[in-house]
């Protein structure tokens, strides 16, 4: 089980990883994130970077290491990773890689509530999603091609993973939509009856009366 941490913002972890390369000021951190395309894998509010750095300093994970002066520009404070920060960074990153997290993606939430919509409407909505996913996949392929020309694969591996997940979702959406349009989905007749009559099918009522716990993580 992953340890409960003092900071939970993934942007804080990203900042610590960058500072492990050497001291930087927040503006330099923002520029490096942009240059490496990390906005595609980390939710980044560039205006909040200073707050993130301040919180890291508050917990002893980063410290001021100097001041940078360049011509007539204002002085910029350089921050470096402390030993405690490096320990936290390594432990946090290791947990994220090794321990799957319950992230509750909103698409999964929508799928869990699917019966409230008619099957035909769901098929149309999935067709819209399919087209969006096709565009997203093409965009990520473009990003990979662009970044791959300047960065080693290890620095864009998360973008490769994102593309894989988009393509996997696209394959599933196409398959499920085909079941809807061809009426091969188990239970689709009851689903249609529910929307045609407004009455909950007896088969669905029986499910609520059964002692079934839909929890893949539950131990036997």
C-alpha cells in the first residue's frame, strides 16, 4: 500500500525530479517542462509553480541554493533538492509505479450509469467519442514524432503510454458500439424495454435482491 504523503500534487513530484538534475529557479522549471512536453502528462498550472516550490521548501524538500543574475533582469532565486527531498522523491515515484491507484476516471463513472440512456443514444454518443479519440491518437502520434526527433525515448515514454491507452480505449469503444448497433449485447432487450415502458425490468430487480458485491479488488 502506498504511503500517505505530506504532498499529493503530482506537480510537486515533477518539480523535485527536475531539481534532482540541478538547482533551478521556478521560471526555468516552467520552461523545462514546456520544452519536454510534460504538460501532456502532468496537470500543470505554470502560475502555481511558485506556490508548489514554497510548499516543497516548507516541508524541507527543497532549499535556496543561490541567486541568479543575468544582465538587467531581476534576480532569480535558485532552489535545489535536499537529501530529505530526494528520499521523498524516490519513495513517492516508486510507489506510483508499483502500486495501482484508484483514480476513478470520469468515463468509467459514466459507463457505470449507462442504463439511464437509451441504447441507440449511447451508440451515437460513442460514435462521437470514437471520432474524438481518433483525433487525439493522431495528435499524440504527432507529438511523439516531434519530440522523438529531439529527445531520447526514455523522456517521452509517458506519451507513448498515453497513446497506447487511447488506442486501447478506441478499440473497446468500437467493439462495444458494434454490440449496441447489432443488438448482440447481453441484456439489451431489457434495456430497451426499460426505456420503452419506463418500468424497471424484473431481471434487473432480481439483481438488486441478490447478494452480489461487484468489487474486483475484494479477496475471496
